C-alpha cells in the first residue's frame, strides 16, 4: 500500500509547455495515477506504458493495479486495450510478481481466460512476439512482389523460370522428371517435419529451463494451472447438474494438447495433473510417470474440454465438424461474428441471411459488447456486405441507450492531419456514437476543428455514408480549439440562449495538440475559454470531456480542475460515465478516474509483497518434483532420438514410429 509520504513525494506541481502547434499546455496533471489514465492509449510504446505505470505505482500501488485492470476491461468502464495491458502485466511480473500471480482470477474476469496463457507465452517469447509473427506472415504473403529500381512495387515475372522448365522437359524423359519431382517433394516434407520438431523441442527446453530456474515464473505458471483446473472441475459439475448458464469460458481458452500455447508453455499437462491428481485415482498409482502424464492429458481432452466446449455452443465446434445447419448464430460472440461472417455466408448463406433478417426485425439478437466502435466501422465491406456491421452498431447504440441518454451534449471531432490513421478512425466512430446517443436538438450534430468551424448535421442513410461524411468534413488546416468555442458562444448569443439553455457538456475527440490559445503566451486553452464565456455573461462554462486518442504529452488541465474530465482510449465503455449527465460542478479529472475504477469488480484486487505471500497459496500437486524431472528427461531423450533419426533413419520407419506419435513415453513432441 502507498503511504502518505510516498504519495506526496510522487506528486509534482505541473508546469506549462507547448503543444506541437504552439498552444500552452501542462506537462502533467499533477497526479501520476491520472497521468497513466489519460496518456496511455492503444499503440502507446511499451517503454512509455511502463514509464507512466512506474510513476503511478510509486504514487499509489492499489490505484495503479486497478488502472492496469481498467486497461484490459472489456465490460463496465474498461478501455479494452490488450497490448497496453500485456505490457503492464509483464512489468508487474518483473517488479511485483506475487501481485500479478495473486490477482489472476480478477484479470481473467476483466478480460478473458486467454490472457493468462498469453502472459506466460509473452514472458517466454517476448512482448512483441505477436507483431513479429504478423510481420513474418506479411513477408511470406509478399514474396511474389518486389520493388524495382524506380521504387515501384511489381509482380515477380516467372516467365524465365517457366522457360527453364520447358527446356528440361524437352531433354529429360517423363518418368525421370516425375521421380525427381517426387523425391524433391518428399525431401521438402521431411525437412519441414524435422524443422517443426526442432522448433517444438526448442520451445519445450526454453519453457522447462525457465520453470526450473525462475521461481517467480514457476509460481505464476502453477497459479495459472491451478486456476484453470479449479474452473474446469467446477464447470464440469455445473454441466452434470444442468446449470449450463454458470459454465465459464475456461474450457474455451484452456490450451489444447499440442496447440501453440501448449508447445510454448507446457500448460496442458500441468492443468491435467491438477484435474486428475495421481493420489486421487487408484488407476494411476502403480503406472510409470510418463504413462500417467500421457493418460491425464488425453483424459483432460476427452472428458473435460470436449463436453464443456460442446455445452458452450462455440461456433468453432460446429465449423470444425462441418455442422453448419446446427450452428446457433445467436450464441456467436461479437468478435467471432465479425471475423467469421464471410465464412458463414459461404457455407450457410441462406440460413445466415434469414438470421440477419430476424435480427433486423427485432426477433433475434446479435452480440456487439466486446467490439470497439471503430472496429465495427472498419468491418464495413462492399455495399452488399454491411449488414452485420450495421446490426452490431445498432445493438451497441441500444445497449448504451438503456443506461441513459446524453442530454444537452455536443461533440467536436478532430480530423486534422495529425490524427491520420487509427486515431482518425476512432475519432469518427466515437463522434458518430455520441451523436446517436444525444437527444434533440443536438442529436446527429457534430462540430469540427476548422479555420471557420461550423455545426454540421450528419448526413447519410446508413453507417457507411455517415462515416464518410464525418471523415470529409471541412478541416481547413487548423486545430484552433478557441474558434470552435467562439462558434458555440456565437450560436448562443445569436439565439439569445439563457444559461440554463446552454450546451451542458462537450466531448472533444482529439490528440490534444491544439493551435495557440490566445495572445497571452502562458494562458491555456481552457483558461481562455473560461474568460470568454464570463465576458459574455455565461458564468458556467460547458462541461468539457477531453478524450485523448493519440500518444501525446499534451495535458489540457490539471487534475483538480472543476467542470472538466480527462479520459482516453478507443472504447465506448467510458461513455457510460457521462450518460444522463449530472451537476456540472461535480466533475473533475481525478473524480472521473476514481469513478471509472470504482466498480465491485475492483474490490477483489490486492497488492501483495514478500511479507504477505501467504495470501496467495498454491495447492500441492503431490509430485511436482517428479513432474519436472520427467519433463526434463523427455526433452533430453527426444533430443537424442532426433539426432539418431538423422543418422539411422531405418529405426524410425512408420511401423516403429506409431508408438511415439500416438503419445507413448515421448508423446509431448510427436
């Protein structure tokens, strides 16, 4: 826990600096926790995430831990920032490993069970492993292209290669060519097979060495295995008693045997040993350790994972068994629906079309809870491929509307050049969402930064046309924050609006890099706005929600500024904090942050140090030492067999190799 002295020492009076466009801004909110909350957005580099996190942890460890979970939160008020969460989790393991291990159950509730093996995987392979894999995949797909001397991307011409093959055909008999081709194919298959085995053994050795040598990693590995085992046993009891609604998604994300996660982390066997401990089953007491390991792994798959996954009605189960006619589309999760919609149309087009029609009529439901707004807009395909995105957007608006409306609200969208890329897409999506949630007369309205800002009525009869309208609104080469508020003030003056008729809240979706605020060098944008409104007789400035969308150091106000909120990220969840409004004088940046992490799900989080290790215990596995020894022996023996196979391949002909491939003593790698 943080002490008062540490809190005071980590607090620093914010100083003024310049934005990229010459406007005065603060370099900090004055509260390290709030800085982490406001400045960490998706795509923030790892070193900056850990920088903000380290300062926040020194200031208040428990609040910092809550903010880590808030990064991952898919529901509630979370940001759904997976990469930021993984960077924070790895920092937590390096600096406070017991705190990470003892909060795993809460982490799974904020995100999903997949996060737990993913953390282990990234600890072994590196934080950027997913980006590396993605780059390699793109590299493979682009091998047929090259950049010529003029810098143009050109398709590789294979005509010379074809001419060479034709010359060979004219000189070499057909039978010889066929035999040579068969030998080449077999050789490539054998080389690929050996390469896969070598990679698998390398991963296993790395996992074994880390487990043996790093006590913090071992503690985390055991805690994850124990958590999966507890949930699977509990879920099986719910399945047998018919309480299907209580079954968790542990079975969905439990690493399958020989899956990528299992090969890298060896989690499958560790979980299986806890679900079926040797000392609890008489049939395992007299058999060898290797046979016990093989049997419990296979039993975990057959008796636990398969029936639970079937009960969960996962789309992958029906797709894998080619049972498209039985696939329950109303059970498909939001992200899966976005990813699989084209596959559904290909294999079950007529029934899928009927399902979408029933959703449109309100007779069925489609999920949208875990999707980010800009991801829905990005999934808009061709004109005849927008149905799923339109329905998911409608569902998202309906779900938020049930929580409340945005009264007397307006949003400002920054579509300037500095927002190019993902921030622009998020700005458009959140701007559309706020305009849909607003009540008349501001419903469907938006204002943009411009040399001559204007209030726009969003045009279009579908999501695609509305998004295109916002993207192409006039920008005019300016991000002058003051002119936008001058326009709002002028509308109020021209309409003789009284103070109680004024706009109550304004959402500013931007990177916070505004143009110069005023002639006074060190007057911030917000201070200038307050002055102008008072000069015109409006004592209350509209409540302003600064929503940061890009990795930037600009900080518009300090943490104690009344009537202002500082939020960030790409998720719509934070909008729920502002639905139905409230007293404009009650909103402050720190208060909004505290409200965002005040849900019941945060109450179970604990900060654990060396003196409180007993708060997080691992149930004894009974034979953990033997398990480590057996796994090490299996790795060593497989390395030996792999070397012998290259020298004496006759001993590994198919008739002898079946035992190994079926599991046997060395089934981990075959």
